[in-house]
C-alpha cells in the first residue's frame, strides 16, 4: 500500500496502463448534490463557456448560424462557480489517491487552467473528440499530471464516453503521427495499427476515472437520448510548476494536499 490510500496493485495498474477507475467515490447524497449543481449550471449557462461551435471537431456546427451552435460543451472555471464544486475537486479521499499515484511529495496542486470544467455532451448536438494527449497544449516542467473525470451519469460508447489507448502515456510518438492541431492521425497505417488497442471506458454514476496527461484518448459524439455530464479536474505536484507566461500559469494552482 502507498500510505494505505491505494493498493500497490492499483498503483502498478495505473503506472502501466495510464488510467484507473475508482468506483463510486462519493456517497449518494453527495452525488445527487453534484448532479443537481451541474444541471443548474447547464441551465444557467453563465460564462465562461465553450460552445459546440467553438470546438471545430467533426460533427460540430460550422458557424454561429448553424443549428446547435450555442450548445454548451465545456462549462469552464467550475471550481469558482460553487463552493460544493470546489469541495469535490479538493475531496481528501480523491486527492489522496491522486497524490499517491503521482508520488507527489511536495504538495498536490489543482490547476485552475486545465479542464476545471463541467464537461457536457448534448444528446441533440455534439461532436467527436479526436485522439489526443491532453499535455499537447499544456506547459509544465514535466509531462506528469493526472486528471480526474467524475461521471455524473452513466458513460459508455453510445453517449460519447471516453476511449483510451492503454499504455500510450509511456510511448513516444514522432511528430508526423499528429496533425497540425496535434490530434493523433487516423489516416496513417502505422497509427491505425496502434489504435487497434483502443479501449472503450464504461463508467457508472459517481465513478472517478483517473488518467495521465500523456494518455491518448478520444470520444465519439453522444448518440443517446440524454445529455451526458461530468466534472473534470487536473492535478500536478507542486514542484512540477507551470511554465511562467504560459496558459498553464494564467491562474494560480490551488494546494489541495
Ligand atoms: O468528452 C469528450 O469528448 C472528450 C473530451 C476530452 O478528451 C478533453 O477535453 O480532453
């Protein structure tokens, strides 16, 4: 065990695969509160928000006049919206697991600049997120961060749940494997072979999906008849600081453990 927070088997699984599912980390009352806050935020649509028209992903509306253009995709700055969202992001049990997985000795930090959102996927208008590593647009001393994806409902292939490429966080891919937006190209035979190892993640309400910032992942659009909602937060060790002047350093990280 690492400080009795997580078993050595789970630690070893995360290190090898780059992800870990922690089933139902929150009790039913807490879960219902989280879900209600997310639904209310989606209803209010207070800025800052990212809309489907902004993402430019396959299937997204092509301009402001297109149907579904003003469909929320990411409700940003989540921890500043509600004290209960901050309480979830700083939950001592969840943060303890992340701290152990990161082997963080200097203090665990919650980034306010990355993810920090209520991730939505509308059942009427949504788009496909192509294969990518989150670290591609992030600037830290090391590529070693963990994100927590908290399912606020069921997540699976039909409603646009995450797909991952296990172990990809340990691999180095040449630049030509990626397009100009740093999405992993699916039109290359060598990438196609690599992606045969993809895994569809299935989550139950309240499950926490922890994944490494280098893990290749993607997600299809939502083809169910219900909007999908999740909280997503990102953590780093205090010594793994964001690079000065970068987007990763725009707002200060919050010490959480
Ligand atoms: O829900 C999705 O489409 C995936 C989003 C994602 O991978 C990301 O924001 O990094």
